[in-house]
């Protein structure tokens, strides 16, 4: 499922969406140092990472077309975890990930 985040309005549906990302200069510096020290560098990608972020705000979504409950067609669902398409998803993932790193001594 993908939330229709393009329908969200800033200040009404969400406030904070910033999530830090590594600048290209930082990545180059890291790779140069790793090369200098003869380190082995691995790359990985967690394609479902955004789905693990916990949403702190109250977010509700409508039932997706084709999956509507015929008895309650106007029912909405409260979102507990981030979904692709939500403006809050990157920040939610960053918050969850940073808490994990701090908890484990990084």
C-alpha cells in the first residue's frame, strides 16, 4: 500500500518532515579513508526501511479502492507505522533508527 501523501497539506496534515541524509562530500571522505586504510566496504539497502518508522502524530487513511468494507464504506484507519507516500515517513524512519543506534551505544 502507498499513502497518497500528495493530498497532505503542510501545517494541517504534517509539520516536521526533515530527515538528515549524508552529503556527497561525507560519502567521498568515508570512501577515501576506507580505501587508504584498505578497509572492505559493503553497500546495503533495506527496501522496506520506511515501513519500520513509528508515526508519533495521528494519521488516518481511507480504505483503499477494491478493499472497502461493504458494511462500513466510510471507515478510516489509524496509521501506527509509516507508509510509503506519507510526508512523515522519512522522519519517522530516522527517529526509529537513531533511537536504535543510541540504545546500542553508537
